[in-house]
C-alpha cells in the first residue's frame, strides 16, 4: 500500500537533531517496526537557546513525528548535559529584535506555533530534562505531556529580570502544575527551583540522579534531600543548602562527574510503558488532559504576542541588550535607577536605555 504524505513540507534539519530510535520492549530489546522520535535542540554552546531557525525546525520536527505511523512517542530534549533549553537566543533578541516590535511579533507567531505543535502532537511527548529548563525552555517543557529530569537540573523563569513577561506559556501552564501561589512566586521573582523541589511541587513525572562520585550515583548534593525541616518546621526537601552544608556539597560536586545514563534509561523505560497501551485510547486520554492547557493557551496567546512585540520598544529593548552586552558579574539593568527615572516622567529613549545599562554603572 502506498501511504499518503501528510507533512506540509520536507525539512533539512541543521539546528535540531531529528532521530528515530527503536522502541524497546519490556526485555530492553528493540521492537521491530516501532520507534521513538527524539527531537534535540542542538545549541549546547549557548545552553540550547533557540534561534528563529531552530523554532521553525522544531515545528516541522513535531509535525513529522506526529505523522509518523511507526512512532510510539516523542522525546524532546537538548544536547549536552548543561541545559535542556534556556529560552530564546538573547544574542538574536538583542541584536535583531530589540527595537523592532513588528519583527518580534512575527517571531512570536513562530514561537506560538512551536508550543501549539507540541500540544497538538498525535504522539505522547516526553520532555527529557538533561539540564537547565529556564525561561522559554520552561514554557516549551511544560507544553510536553511528561517531564523526566536529571536531578541536577534547575527550573524557572527569567522574564521580569530581563525585560519580558513569561507569557509564552508559563502564565498559562504553571498554575495548573503547582497552584497559583507558587506560580506567582516563580514567574515574578525568577528564583530557580531544583529538580527535587519541582518534583515535590508536582511539575515533573520523575527525577533520577546524574552525579557520579567514585563510580556511584548520588543525589544532587547542593540541595536537601533527606526530608529534614527548617527552624520553622517547613520541609526543606529540594531547597538549596547553606553554610557548611553548602561548602561540603561543593567539595563533593568537584569530585564527581555528570552521567546521564540513568536519565536515558528512565526515559526509554517510560516510553515502553506508553507503548504497552491501546494507541488510540492513549491518544484520546492525552488529548482530553491537554485541553486544560489548551483552554488557557488558546485564550491568551494572541494578545500576549501583541504585547510582547510592543514591549521590544521599551523594557525588552533594555533588558535583552543588557544581558547580551553585559558580563558574568552583571547582566541586568539598574532596576532602581530605571524605576527612579520612570517615576520622574522620563520617556523611553536610547539615552535612558544606556543610562541603566550594566556597563555604565558607576
């Protein structure tokens, strides 16, 4: 039988990797004729931030995987062991989109289509969190159906610190995972969560150790994982260590190496569990559960796109340029000076942007 081709177009992938890997049976051996599609953002030098070209390739990759009759599931991940994805490419934002609201509005059409392509995929989507999942990376990660992380990964937002709002999915999705209060804190203050805390709050399906010390895997030493409580009786699981505990953790960290073997095993094992279900019943169940995300996403994405475009004339213009042109010591604008100038009625201008730029701080 000659099958119809339902893909919109063919794609030559250069910024992502698109791979079909044999699905594994319960015995761990490849199953003939069935595959899992791995879509990998391949920009480890820039912490797997996505460029405009990468966004287009992710869209086409998910469309192709969705139409693959032999695919069981899609695994969405990043190259290397430092980051799944840290969001949009700030160099591209700062050097091309800053000050061009119409161009960024068109870019956000592509970004929205990327999120929608994940939410509309006819296959279950597993986010393999191999490292940081920050900003837009957090948003495309939450669009996935499941998330399995190595426990050194961190999760969070960056928008209000760098001139944007997390309106590419986080303001829609995060309250559904962790509740309004925790979502409000994460999206505004932008303090990252450890994988252990993200798991405790309900953001993840599973976590596995990734640090190997003297040949043995150990839990993330930088956070409390022993079920202890602080002086107020609050559970510390997943919270960062301090003082002498932190110093000891850093020493242990230096002795070890990151090994993602357990992560790959966990992802493959979970895909096998998905395979051992009725395919149409699984798809219908996933589609029904996705409706909770889609209800918020479809209601807000277009108005959010408009605002994010206009914001490229003001705070995003200043914030992304500060991040791109600053240094490791300072990549944020002078927030106090900015608020003071705006409170005095100073209009947005290049002079204002330069005045609050980190390179011009006294």
